[in-house]
C-alpha cells in the first residue's frame, strides 16, 4: 500500500500542472466557476485525501507508541 500511496502523490504532482486550461475561460461550471478553478478545487480535495492515506499507511508506527514515550521520559524526570 505504501508504494501505491507514493504513486498517487507523484501522479497528483503531475496532474496539478494543468497547462491545458491556462488560457481557457469557458466552460463555466455552474455558470460561475471557470473550469481551471474547479479543476484545482478537485485537485485540492484529492491532495487532502492522498495525504490522509499517506499519514495512515506510511507514518512510522513506533512514533505513535505512547508506552515507549512514557518509558523514555521516566528516566529523565528523576
């Protein structure tokens, strides 16, 4: 799963460069939002989801171990 998450992040970095809509004013999404702005809103939502996956599947598990943190601090307090 870790490699898949890394792949998604690289893919997101590539599709973020939307050079195909730089000079496009139309179509308007909902009659108001330019297509480039709507695209970047979707890319931002995808980035939030991908970074959530990265935190869930790629974060080192030993950093979240409260017992190891507590045991390490007991010697420093005395």
